[in-house]
């Protein structure tokens, strides 16, 4: 059974940076659209960023645009989320998952369209 594994979370001060990694043993992250989501207790899972089969095909939520950057390394089968200028409101558990129906990212990220959710990585932004 495929399960994605997120890593790289932690505690960082406002204005700081973190880089999350997403791996999926036995599953190629290159063909399908891969998304990063985040969730805080009591709220729905929110789409943050997506990268398609083409590395130039990316999408960002307005709340993270110009601060976060998604990328992938085909050699290591890893998708990254570089998070800069972090804010307290970025605090959440971050998940990566695959959209098995698409190889391209579109404007809307809906959690129910994604599969193979991992355990998530906690990101806490606090002074």
C-alpha cells in the first residue's frame, strides 16, 4: 500500500524558513499532480501548493504566494515545499498527497481528489 511520508517540520520563529520533503516509496511522484495541504484542528484541510508532471506547472494558494515554492527532484523521487517568511498563521500539520486523476495542477485544490495521505509534518511558527 502506498503511503506518502512527510518530513522537515518543526518550530520556527516568525520570518523564518523551513523546507518540507515528501517521499513515496514504491510510487513515482513524477507523473501525477502532487499537492501539499495543511490542516489545523477544527478546520478543513486546505490546499497550499501543487506541482504537475511538468515542473513549470505549479499552483499556490493566495495565502502563501510569493513565500512558498514547490519543486521536485526526479532523481530522488522527492517533492519539496520551501517555506519562507513564515507567519504564525502558517502553523498547521502539512500533508502531501497525489491527485490520481490529473497530471496537471488546476486552480482549485480539493482534498477529496487526492490520495495516499501520509501522517503529516507539524509546522509551528511562534516566537
